[in-house]
C-alpha cells in the first residue's frame, strides 16, 4: 500500500472519531437524527481545525443507508464508496472561482443524484469566489432543488457576502484544545510506535497553534528522523525556539550572565530563526512567566517594552540580533527588582529626547498619551474604550472605517513606515462606532505590541484622515467574550463615557445595537 502522511491516514471517518468540535458535532448529529436538514451550511474557522473533514463526514452520513443515531455505518455501499461517489462533489474555490465555473455548478444541480439520497457540494475556500461568481450563485443557493445540499468552508468568513450568510446555517470552528490535541497525538504515537517525551509533545502542540493538521504533519516529519523524539530533535529539524531554550535565556538574564547571554543569542541567530519571530516568541514566553510565576510584573513589562522598541530599528541595521544582544547584555533587569513605573520611565525618556531636539516643543508631550504607548494595563481605560466602541456602533460605521484603514495601510507603505505596518498587519477590525474601534489579534504578543503603540497608531490614522478615533486591541478570546456578553445583555444600556472626564453623554439600547452591528443572525454566534 502507498505511504499515507499522518494527517490523511488519521483523518476522522465518522463523527465518533472527530475531535475538538463537540458543539458542531452534536448539532449536526441531532439534525440527522431529527431529519431537520438545511439546504446550505457555512463552516468557518482557522485552518486545520476540521472544517473539510466535518463536511465530508456530514455528507457521508447523510447518504449512509443505515446510519445509527446520526453516525455513519461505514459498511454500506454509500459509505464504502464514498470517495468515489458521483453525488459528493468537492470544489476548490481558490482555483475555480469564476462565473463560468459557478454556471456549470448551477446547471449540474438540476441533475438528480446518481444513487444517493442527496447530491452534496462541498466548496472549500469559498471566500475566494469573485463578485460575479457570487451573483451567479446566489439564486441557486437560495432555492436549490430538494436533493441538493451546499456546505461552504472558509477561513475568512468576513469576506462572505451578507446575502449569502443569511441563506446558510453558520457553524464556527475553533482551534483544537491543547488537552484534546495531546490525547490524540499520544494515541497516534502509540499506534506508530513513536516514543515522545512530554516536553517535545508540548512543543509540537505549541508549534501547531491549535491546528491539528499541522500537528500531525510535524509529528509525521519528525518521526522520519527518529522514533525517539525529544526537544533537541525538534529544535534541530524545525529551526525553532523551544520553551527549554527560553527557560535557559531567562535564567541567564536573571543572573546577568553576559558571556552566556552572548553565546546563546549567537546560537539562536545561527539556528535560522528571524529576529522578529524571536522577539514575538520571547514576548509570548514572558507573558506566560508573568501569569504563572511570582516574578515582578514590572520587570517583565520592562523587558517586553525594550524588546518591542528594538523592532523600530530593524529596518536600519544589517543584523538585528546584534541589537538584541546589546540590550540583554547591557541591561541589568534583576538587581533587586527595584524598578520605577514603566510609564514614568517612558515619559522621562521622551522629555529628555525633546530637550535634545530644538525642533520639538516640550509642550507637545502629553503624558497620558505617552502612557498609552505601553499598554493599557489600566483596566478602567480598557473598559471605557470597549464600552464606547459599542455605543453607536454599526455596520455602516465599520464599512466607512475599513475604507479609511485601507487608506492608512497604503500610505504607510508609500512612506516606508514598516514598523507601524508590523504592529497592525495581523489585526482584525471588529466593532466601529463614531469615536472608537475594537481590533482583535490572534496572539497575546501581537495584541500587547498593538496596544503598546496605540498613540502612535491613532496619531497616524487620525492625522491622515483628520479624525479623532480611539483604539483598543483585544485577543481573539477576549473579543469573543466581549461580543457574546454584549449580545446576551439585551436589557443593558450602554452609555458613552468621556475618557478624560468620565461623564455620561448618551444612552443606547443594547439589543437594537447588537442587531445593527452583527445582523439578525445573532443567535448563530458561538
């Protein structure tokens, strides 16, 4: 038999084998058991989280001749010949995204299934369809023949037209939980006679970032090197920095061991990792230290702030690792944990810089705005900005803001301000009012860096567009929590809070706002 890579070999064949998406699985199974089948579904979420696998399992189960309690039998003719079935059509919209392809699909749906109950179309990367293709598809999607079911899969649901979203049942897929992934990987290791230590397993899970397909690919690749897998083998093969390496570096920083810091940074540089990836990963590590140990938070914040400042100079130096070494060797971060407040330190540095520059007026320094740059550990400010983003927020405000945001990105590219582009490149615009915006970012480090530079980002945007917006960035998990809380609090009134004076100015009803921002399908949000 031909060799199969792990992610194909261990792809789930039925709902019992599907991991990590229990809510989606339960609803789909119940819809089959109750014979309440919709004509169109949208599966959305990060890559490698089971969208396509779930679509295939769902399609197979729907056509199974003897499914039991919503689970395919895997023995009947329909199940055995599933991969060759003429009634299950898989389409890659990334390469079939034109109007002609959709017209062919539109004509084919009229043809009855060959030997199945349903004719099922699974369209992957559906957000890649062109506008004309969507227009050609819309009528068919709205009123398909009774024997046709569409399953649309996407990683970018924001690019799906609202007219399409309103005609589909939406299912959100989330990153695979670490514990679930660990259990699955250990089972596969046992099946494949692979010995893997806990640290190595944790590194694979971290490297895959909730993507089961990536985790299986990493395990498959590394198992070809050795059946006994440890952290050193992972470092050597993937050119990554593991927690073990960061533990060592952090210990050296605490001990102010300059010679060893120099050697270790040289080793990291020679491993091939980019300076920016090193800083992002190290900041993630430091955040974890701050959450799980008693290390002085001010010390951790100082290191993070200093590392972030280095990024500003990366475009003007041949080897940024030289700067990283210089910083970590010259600074004694742990002389006794006697650190002044970081925001005051930054303000002092700004004032000193201005005193040295005759072209800058000292009166231009706004201490509150400078403090914004380091982030908003101030929970009150964070609360106010989240609150004000919901007050008066609407889809129209968001649409107008997106146009201005795109204008900012174009301008930053023209002016070669790549440092600011680096802060905002992975941000998603979530809610926009007339005064405030909530952004979300995938990682804690990206969110922290965005918020550390809020004033700079706001200044670039507001000066370009002659506006006065205030921003706040949240992690994806924080955003989902805020969004769901906002939608669920139907009786709560949101009022505008003056950030400087803390004065209530305006009342807004929550329920109508939720519908205005998220649409009428808010019950679909998970």
